[in-house]
C-alpha cells in the first residue's frame, strides 16, 4: 500500500535539520519517490540529499526561495530537465514568529504571509501546467492546528491566519483541478517534536502537554506518514480535505 514508485516529489523546506520537511523527504523516498529537496538553506539541502541517498533513495537538491517567482520557475525547470515530470508537491516551507497582535507590525504580518501563503501559491501555480498535462498530481499543503483554534505556542495570530488561508486556498484549488486528476489536501499538525520543542522551558512544556489528550508532542514521522498517504495513488478520491494530526488537542 501507498507505493510512490518513481513518482517525482518536490518537498519545499526539506533542508531543515530536524524539521518536518526532512522526514517527509525520507518517508516519500522510502516509498519509492524521487525527491526534489528544495530549500533556502544549501547546507541543509546537501544533508537531506545525502540522507535520502543513504536510505537507498534518489534525490535532487535545488536551492529555492518560495517567495521569489524567478527562483520558483528555475526550480521547476530544473526538475523537468532532470525527471520530465512532477507528480507530487508538498508545500512544507513555512515560518512563524511569537508576537502578540498588540505588538505586531504590518511588516511582521507581510513576512509571514509572504512565505506561508504567497510562497505556497507561487510553488503550486508553477507545477499546475505540468500536472494538468500529465492528468495526474498530488498537492499536499502544511497548515496547522492553530489555523482552526488559534493559540500556537510558537506563532502569532498572523501565523494562524496564514495557515487558515492555506486551508481555504487548498479547498478552492481542489475544486478547480478536480477534473484534471489532481488532488489538493492539507495536513494540520499540532505541536511537533522538533528543535523548537526542545527549546521550551519546563513550565511551558507542562502547560502545552496539559492541552494534549495524548500527553506528548507529535513526531515528524507521524506527520510524514499522513502526507505519504495523501500523496499516493490510493488517495485518489480524497480532495479538499485536511487531516488533523494533533494527539487530540483539537477535534472537528
Ligand atoms: N513544528 C511544528 O510544531 C509545526 C506545527 C504545525 C505546522 N507546522 C508547519 O510545518 C512546516 C514545517 O515546519 P518545521 O517545524 O519543520 O519548520 P522548520 O523551521 O524546521 O523548517 C522550515 C524550512 O523551511 C525553509 N524555508 C523558510 N523560508 C523559506 C523560503 N522562503 N523558501 C524556501 N524555504 C524556506 C527553512 O529554510 C527550513 O528549512 C511549516 O509550514 C510549519 O508552519 C509545524
């Protein structure tokens, strides 16, 4: 089940050392996909490419700034040159900032939306023509539990708003491309066990855990597994949907 053999998958933000993106890259590679490791961080790209290769997979590293149209177009051209197709796009690159609305500047708001929403838009738009020609595509977008209930520990209201925008954008696009063999879905993780979790003080950890029925943060593998499913052939009849992965901290 959930074979991705020879599928070409772009994972944005997959150069993060201990972030979700690297685990997504490794998970899709283990299912047989060829991975495009796309990130701002060249050193991180090299490490992820190496990790995928060590796991027996195939990977191409491409420097990418999701907020820059020319950079996005160049990335897509490189992928098409190398592989001739694009089957899967995981829009994982994202940034957050802990700040109250009272203290937030318009610049803060613009920066968060520029990466989390406008960057996701640019990357998505850039692969549509290819996916439509193929009559096949899987787009999986990273939203967040904070889009639905607010109150992220690491993000502000601008982060929650940008991740809610991702949900609306994905549902609208899902309708637009439903006839083209392209599905568009989201995952909405709660708190995930990345470096940022380890940086929290004991008191904050206690208060966060108190709000999670399962009593622990999620693991990157648990996010990546849902993405691998949504990216697979088997998920062909699921579109415009989001999967909450949060240990029960938010239930629709
Ligand atoms: N970690 C969590 O608890 C959590 C919870 C819910 C949602 N998410 C979402 O999951 C995704 C990954 O989160 P993470 O914790 O792994 O983050 P991370 O900071 O570890 O990794 C993000 C990656 O995105 C890259 N990036 C940032 N701006 C970019 C740009 N302009 N162009 C290209 N790449 C860029 C960074 O270089 C980095 O490698 C994000 O969209 C985040 O909002 C994370």
